[in-house]
């Protein structure tokens, strides 16, 4: 990987261990069973989570529509107590962020992504953060990869993309970006796979 100058990371399923997050069960656990039908409709039919992740709703608007009263508290509570940082990322970042530019490419609610990186002290590692809620498109839409390349000022062949979802990696590869699957969910993928940041380090140094 002698041409690689930039490593692009997904958040959920890579830096955060939970690949799909825990927010839907978190929501059900905070309301009476009599509210479950409404909540299910809001997630499945009204697609509120998707709208928030696409920047159509702010975090406060999204949480208020679901029925949360103290929206700031619940954002913080969810992120701080129901998501798990892979601590292997910290040692990896300390080792490699001086050699490579680190970029975050994440499908997430804008405010949540900002709070995650602040809370875990990750901002110092990332030169750029491209978040679906900010740019109003999401992986695996080709546009978000093209936007990321434009924003970071890199050619595809200069970048390595690490994600836990094969379909996201395939679009990146079509653009000429090298790809590694962080294999938390045991997805079918014919390319390079890693299970830990130690293994990712071996791939980079290999």
C-alpha cells in the first residue's frame, strides 16, 4: 500500500463496536408498551431515523417526534452508555495518524456524530469528517464518496476505506479506492478482511 496517504473510517461497526447501534431498542425501553405501535410506525413507515441521518431532521426534532422530552439528555445518555468505543482504535490512531491522514465517513445524525467524536476524544485524529446528516446523502450512494474525495483533495488510489458493510466497500472500489472489511458481522466479501485494529495495522504495514 505504498501509494496510500489517507485512511477513511466508518464509525459504527468499526470505531464503535455496535455495527447497527442500539438506538431502536433504547427507544422501546424508554416508553410504555402501549406506545410500541406508534414507535414502530415512526421507525418503519415514517422513517424518522433515516430522515435524521439524512439531515432532514435535527437530533432535537427527531427525538421530540419520538416522544423524548429531554432530548439533549437522551442523546448523551445513548452515546455515553449504550455505544462501545473499540479501544483498539485509540492505539491504532496514536500509531498511524501521524503517517496517514485520517478521515471519518459516517452515516449518522449530525449532532450525534459530533458528540461521539468529542466525547471519546477522537477529533484530534481526523483531518476531515464527512457525515451523512451534514452532507444530506449517505453510503452507499456514490455521491458521498465523490464528495469525500473532493473535500479531502485526494485521488482514489491514495485512499484506503475501512467499513463493516460490504456494499459500502464495493462502491468505493468502483471508484478506485482500496477497501478493507472490518468483519464484525461476518458478511460475505471477497476482498481483504480484518477483525481487529491490530490486524488492520498488519495490512497497512504488509
